[in-house]
């Protein structure tokens, strides 16, 4: 039996996620970043997280050579930033006020949370590569509301009454 990729995508899109931007920098200072909702927690001890990147991503060769990454968990007012980093090949960092983090990776300002990570493992899986990374430093804004992704659309959280 084969699964229709379109139906698979639509079905998986019913799983609600947050939205992250994952950045890194090449040896010669080229900055790359992708919007990713494949981010997830893995382990508390050691502190591990994961995401997956498409083999077709233009940034892949730089991610492959990198040993440090920054994961930015976006706020609910950052869907424009998410869209910017979801555009393949664009110069995504223009006019952004970045700082340099662990291993020189570009840090974006004003996110709900930011995790600076080092490579722990890479696992090819079909048309993606799963990255597992160790959290080395983190910072968060507990008052921030997260950006949500569901059914191919951005959304915001609504608390249940009571
Ligand atoms: C909400 C959202 C989530 C995404 N999640 C992922 C992801 O987890 N992994 C991935 O490879 N691409 C994901 N994408 C698509 C990438 O962000 C997009 O292909 C990226 O800009 C590729 O850039 P590049 O080709 O310049 O490397 C997502 C896009 C959106 C809008």
C-alpha cells in the first residue's frame, strides 16, 4: 500500500506545532536559516532537541558542515519573520539586528525563546535529515505568546476557560 503524499501532508498538518527559525553560519561567514516546525524536545539529561531539514534545502551544505546552531521559538507576532525564513534561497538576514552566538551563529532578537546548541547527531531519514543537538545555552521570555502552526496556517493560542 502506498500513502498519497498530499493526503499524508494534510493529515500531518492537523498536528499542532509551534514555529522555530534555525540558524547557523558557514566557515566563511555565510549566514543561513530556515523556518522549521519539525522541532521537538528529546532528552532532559543530556539536554537534547531535534529538528529535520529537507535534503532539497539550499542551506543544507552549510548545515552539514556546521557544529553549532541557534533555535528561535517564535512569538505570535512573528509570522512575517517565519515567512521570510521559509523562502528558499532568499537573503533572509537583510536589516535584521542579529548578534553572534556560540560558534558565531546568528542570533535573532525578540523571540519567545532561543536555544544555542551544538551538534549531537545527524540521521538521514527519507527526504529529510534529522538533526539532534545539545542545548548549551538558553534564554526565554515567559510572558511571550507562541506562534502556532496548524493545517498549513498560522494561528495563536486560545486558553480554555476555567
Ligand atoms: C511553518 C513552516 C514550517 C516549516 N518546517 C520545515 C522543517 O521543519 N524542515 C524543513 O526542511 N523545512 C521546513 N519548512 C520549509 C523551509 O522553511 C523552507 O523550505 C526554507 O526556507 C528552505 O530554505 P533554503 O532552501 O534557503 O535552505 C517550513 C516552512 C514553514 C512555513
